[in-house]
């Protein structure tokens, strides 16, 4: 039996649209991510379990795990084996936490492990990116790369390296909050303009350059000051009720940087103080959660990525 866990992730991290992503893990050791278990069987089977399994499409062929399996076996030139794949769906779909990425990554890592790793890191990442593209309408790696490889990942998309792990600040607390509502990646991407003003492009370049420089020179304050989203947030904030007011309130209680996680509606906030992290979490729980399924976690960067558990 093989059991693989792939953590949740924050795409874009505000400052790096489509080229920066971070794997996260709650400090209370909650497994915030999907789990794939593979067992031997008399035939190929796929079973969905977990808190959010009811959100998975009824048609098996629409299930992203099924698609990942089909593509994997096609790549290794094999027919589907007699195995039983169990998806434990712990992440809500269309939440902005890399839900589809977590399912894709855990499935492909589990299959690759089962068959003695016929595909290398880059080949696996390419498959992961293409599967993400089928869901969002555009290939991107800022969720699959951190969920697979852990840490903070910069997307390079070269032949040798699709992504590279960059230094991150271990003292940062990342507080995330999912309100319990959905916001599809495809919808969030569709409202973005095809063309941006020169001023916006220059500012985006300055911000991501400053963030990377700060990461490698270990300048936390400078990195914090660079986390400003000029690409997506100006257009996506209207999709999130009360977003501007939430930002103002979070800053007052100790948030150093904040933004939309991926395509939303999950929000993230950063602080270096654990007491402030708890205040921010309580604010989210009292003011941003809209359904009984919504949640908020105080997290750190997950340095491991996808791994075997059990």
C-alpha cells in the first residue's frame, strides 16, 4: 500500500502572478491537503472519501484523479493496472488553496512511486501543469510545483528546470482563511485584462525583483514591503465581499502583508508575531467565514511537499 499526502498551496503570493507559489502547513499539524492511497485490487477502482468528496464530479471520467491516472499510464505506455485508488479529499474545490493541484500531485507521486519512478521531476511537473491547465483554462505551475516540491517555488519554465526552490522566511506566520464559498479559477482568470498599462508592468517587475532580492539577502522587512498585487487583486477584489475593509482591519491588528490566495476566495495574511497571528485568525473566524465549513489556519511554509505518510 502507498499513501501520499500533498499540501495546500498559496498561488501568486500576491507579488508573483503565475510565477510564485508556496506550500503551507498548519502549525497545529492538521493535514491541510489531499491524500491518495493505492492498494492492490482485482480491477482498477477509484473511490472518493473525505470532507469535500461530495464536491467531486459524479462522472468518474471528469474526476481529476481519473484524468491524472489516464495521462500517467499513457506516458509510461501501460494500460490501467489492477489497483484501487482512494482519494481523501481534504481541500475544498475552487477555494484558492491549490485543491486541484493537491489531488493531481498526490495521485502522480503515488503512481510514480508505485512503478519505481519511471518519470523524472520535470516530466511529472509537465503532466501536473497540463492537468491544471485543463481545469483553469491555462497551464500554470504555481500550485503544483510547491505542493510537489515544497517550500517557496519560483517558476522558471525552462527545459532543465520548470521551477526552483527559493529561500523563505521561517519566522513568518501565514494565516489563511477560506470563507466556505467557491470561486472558480477559470472565472477569476477571465476577468483579468489581456493588456496592462506600461506603468503596471514596470511596477510588477519592481515588486517581484525586490521580493527575490530580499529572499536571497534575508531582508524580511524589504520582502514584506514588496508583497503588493498589481496584476490580479485590482480586478479580483470585487469578487470578494468586503475585501478592502478586511485589508484595512487586518493591518490594524498586526498583519504585515495580505492578499488573495491564488484565485480566491481564500485570503492570506503574514505576520512575524504569534500573538498577532492568533488575533488575525480570530478576526477571520469572526468576520470572514460565511458557512459552517469555512476555516482559518495559522500556517508555516511546508518545506517537504508531497510525501509518503502512514
